[in-house]
C-alpha cells in the first residue's frame, strides 16, 4: 500500500479516524489498490466505479440488469446491496468533465445511502474537492470532504514501466531521465 495512505487508512479502520475516506490524486498513484487492500481486510466489500454504477442503475431501471439466473435485478436491489456491504468503495468519480442529472443523482445517492446508515465508504477521484465542486456541485464536494481526505502523488505505473524498461526506455521515460 502507498506509504502516505497507511496511517490514515489504519486510523479509520481502527475507529480513530473520520469516515468517509476520500482519496484523490494523480493517475497511477495507487488509490484503487490501497482501497482494495482495505476491502480485502474488511471481507464484505462492495466495489464499483462511477461509470459502471451509472450503467447498472440505468440497466436495472429498464429491466436489463440480470442476475446469474437471468432474473431482472431491480434498482432497489442495487442500492440495497450497496447499503448492506460492510465497506463500500466508489471509484473514478469525476472521470468525465460533464455529468448528466442522472449521473449526479446516482453519485449523491451513493454517498448519502452510506452516510445515512453511518457505514464506512471510500471514495476515489483523480480530482480534488475543489475541481469536483466544479464538475458536480458544492454538496458533493462537501460530502467527500467531511471525513479523512488524502492526496496521493506519483505515478506508479510509470515507475513500474521505467523499471522494466531500463535497457529500452520509452521516449517519455528517456526524457524524464534526461530532465
Ligand atoms: N504500494 C504499491 N507498490 C507497488 N505498486 C503499486 C502500489 N500501489 C499501486 N501500485 C501499482 O501501481 C499501478 C497503479 O495503481 P492504481 O491502479 O491503484 O492507481 P490509481 O491511483 O487508482 O490510478 P488511476 O487514477 O489511473 O485509477 C498498478 O499497477 C498497481 O499495481
Ligand atoms: Mg484507480
């Protein structure tokens, strides 16, 4: 797990830090991996990213979301599953510059349904609260800023790529090394 996240995540899990946890920062900085580590530790964890959740809610509304037996999953069942999990993780918030009303309402429900039950939530975005206030509004930014907010820097994907490509660096890696 990314070093700077270990202490705040441990504090929250031990009941010594505030929920929800909001992880934001650079692409590839380890936000998703760190959240999934907490999810593994909790056991019963619901993980979904915003684009997928929006599709799920939309498909459920039109009877197109099916379980393994081919039965339609209702919208209420999607939210019940989300509310019941010990830990819920919502990833890729604000990954598009513009959001529809339905997307906005889905995110608000995602946050409020956990807050209402006082249950732990980890929310993840590449955008900071200020930028999210521009994409969504102040109410979303306020909800995401109400607990533990962690900024994560450093693209680990590039680090991994650079380490694997010492003998034949990509143009980007070569440029970084020269610079
Ligand atoms: N602590 C770590 N040690 C080594 N590798 C790590 C660590 N954390 C993350 N990684 C690796 O770095 C890459 C990016 O991690 P991850 O997908 O969690 O980043 P992210 O911040 O969620 O990125 P994005 O914003 O693009 O979704 C992955 O290949 C992951 O396995
Ligand atoms: Mg991610």
